[in-house]
C-alpha cells in the first residue's frame, strides 16, 4: 500500500510540475479564446491534457498495460482539433477506429463475442461500440467548467486502480497534479486532447474488467456524467433540435448560468461520483438502485428550480 501511495504521489508531483512548465512555456501559444458557448470570459491556456497523456503512456509502458497506448490517436486528433479545428468526420473516424481497436484488443473479447450466434454477436459488439463512442464524446461534452471532468475521472480511476489494475495509479497521479491547476479559477484547460483520451481509457478499463459486475459498476460510477449527457441529448432530440450542433444546455452549464460558481457545480458532480463509488464497493444492488434514483431526482429538482431554463438556452 505504501508503495502505491508513494508512486501516485510521485506521478502527481511530476504532473503538477510539468503542467507548470507547460503554462510558463506555452501559455501564449496554446490558448483557448472564449466564444458564445464558453463558460469562461478570459483567454486561458489550453491542451494541458498533454501532460496527462504523456505520463499515462509512460506509465503504461512501465507497467505493461499496453492497451492504453491504443488511445493515443485520440489524443493526437484532439490536440489538432484544439488548435486547428478538425472536421467532425475526421474526429469521429478516429474515435470509431480507436474504440474498435480497444474492443478487439480487450481480454474479454472472446467472452463477449464468441459465445453466441452471429446476429447476437453483431448486436452485442455494436452496442458496446456505441457505449465506447458515447463515453468518449460525453467526456468531451462535460469538460466545460473548471475541474468537473478531471475531478470525476479522478474518482473513476481510483476505483479502477483498486478493483481492476494498479497500473491506473499512473493516471490517478497525473490527473491529481493537473487538477491543482485546473480547479477554479482554472489556470489551464485539458482540451480535447485530454478529455477524449480520458474517455477512451475509461472505456478501456470497462471492457477489461474482471467480470460483468465490475464493468457495470464502472458505468454506474460515472452516473452523474452519463445522466447529464443522456438527458440533454434526449431533450434536444424531442425538441427537434440538431443534436450534432454545439450548445450550452447541459445541466452543469445551466447551473453555472444561474449563478453557481464553477467549484460548486464541479463539487456536486464529484461528490455524486464519490458516493456512487462507496455504494459500489459495498456491492448492495438495492442501495445502488436507490442512489441512482436519488441522483436523478436531485438533478430534476435542480433543473426545475435553480438552473436556467432548458428552452431559453439557444443553440450556436
């Protein structure tokens, strides 16, 4: 245990220090300029997720968890999109092939797809493929205010390192060091290079879980992120909006527009994720279901009583 704590702390220090160097050297080069969809009003250094990516890749090489390297193309296309605005088709193509490579490389591939008929296998494969693409894009959507995605993913990968593979501690340390600079008021953003990479690695941990319970547990763990993203997507579809266009209608965005500070919104989601992790550790399926229902009710009440109205927020 002491060895793992020391390792995580060491990686966290390097992440903190390298992010500081990134801020000093590139703060005027890699910059996020606020627009009508931003939750920020000042220019802020972007693509700080490159530190998370580099330390995680090095950690995966050292620990032997080579499957994480398959997520690197997403980081590359994410970095290019942060600064050169890559077309949605190119981004989706890289996401599609990355998820397929992760699936084909997963240790559970045989268990998932060689036990049923062709039609069943195609259905299961397509469904898991959709889950992977959704997690990657939802992670990107949620990374809109200070510390939200990094904080939730930190809890998620602590969980992964305990029940799946200790090699995820490299990711825990890298996120921790970065989060210090990303917390409100953020000195740096992780950008698409970080958000899509984290989503892909999280999906990779899910499909490499030791059993179905652990895989489902990981999905339940990020329930606050999934619930916000899925409900927003459904409501926009029902309203006959173009679900592929950018917007500011996520609950976390509308809570901020209603006057909540970045830190308050982020803590709400992080605490929700943390409570889910405690519940999953106790393996009480009934309490887990009750907690998911409770989080849904809290989200509904926040949406109706505090957040800016879903209908009044325009699409850009």
